[in-house]
């Protein structure tokens, strides 16, 4: 039985993964294997439909979101072939066999259908990310000690859509018992009689930069600067509108000066806000 698992994603803290820990079962997902320095994995997940992958051409390093067809997911060329060549368990979409996979993948004995229905039967259907599904799958297999690297869920849509579910599942793992929290060597550890979760201090999961009701919300200090920027932008829009409707015979000098001044104030307000919000060097 697997006792300790590291789930490795692609956010910055993935570099803290202790690859040389022989007792640590490492699992990862999607195309994380492309990251320079990714050493090993004992299990792999890619839960998206294999016939809805959008492959980058060899000379493409990035792509804009609007260029990806709806319902498709970006993967590197040769991704399915890489999955087929592995010698570790690989979990794919439950219906992957009906999604026209290449023959090498179809006949690979290490490739399995993800047990979505069995997980839903135990934990319900509230799942919003691949790491959430992975956490649930391993939890139901009996794992109670998790080390989480490179999963921050900090971008706007991840923070809104994915992080609540991930933290909910962590709560299920830790259970109702008293939680002991320690910080050692840049890692936060949460231990209860039921389970253990460890993740880098850099991860925003299970953390906040203020305590509601007892500490001021740090970002509120930017509100006056945001209001100054908004006022400057409104004045700029009004100056532009005035220029557009002014009769052709009317002198435009005052209106143009007003627009120039509004532009300058808006730019100044934007720079002031950007400087205030910029991370301070440690």
C-alpha cells in the first residue's frame, strides 16, 4: 500500500520536490514532464478527452487562448506517444478507449480508465480541477500523507473555480481532529490523527495574507489610488467625447489641452498604482 504521495504540478514551488526521497510516491499530470529538471514519476494523470487535444507545432512556444478551439486542451506534439511509452500507471479519461487513441496507446497495459464514477459514489460530484480528482483518487486508495508541490491555484479562474474544491478535499483528508501546524525548511505541515498535508510556504493553498475581522485586508490600502485612476480615466473619456462633438469651426486648443492633461493624470495615476502594488524586494 502507498503511504506517502507527492502530487507535483507546474507552479513555481514544484522545484522543491524531494526527488531522491525513496519512500515518496510521486504523481504528476498533463505535460509536466517537459519541465527542465523533472526527474521521475510513479504515476501519471491526464483526464481530458484524448481526442480534444490541440497540439502546438514544433516551432510554437506559446499560443493565445482565443486560438484554441472550444473544449480543447493544449498539449505538445508527441504527447500521446509519450504516455504510451511509459512504464508507470497512466490514468486517462474514463472513455479514452472510445476517443480514437493511437494503437500504441490503446494496447498499452499500463494505461487505465480513471475511476470517475467510483470516486463520485464516495465523495460526490463537486470537482473542479485535475489535482482535485487526483487527491480524491489517492485518498480513496488509502493514502493519508500528501506532499503537494507546484499546485498554487492562484490565477484568477483557478482561485475562483478550483481552489475551494481542492481545499475542501484537503479538509476531508485531515478530518475533524485537532490540527497541528508546523513550518520547517520552507514547508508548512498540517497534521491530524486522520492525515497529513505538507506544502511549500510559497503556495497560497491553505493560507491568506490577513485574518478576516481581526486584521485589515491589505489590498484595501490601494482603493484610494484606484479611485484616483478611475477619476482620471473618466475625465479623459469626457475630453475625448467633447472633441468628437465640437463644431468644426470651434477652436480646439482648450479641448486638446484638457485631453492632454487628462492623459497625463491617468498615466501618472496608473504608474503610482503599479509602483504601490509591485512586490517589495526581500
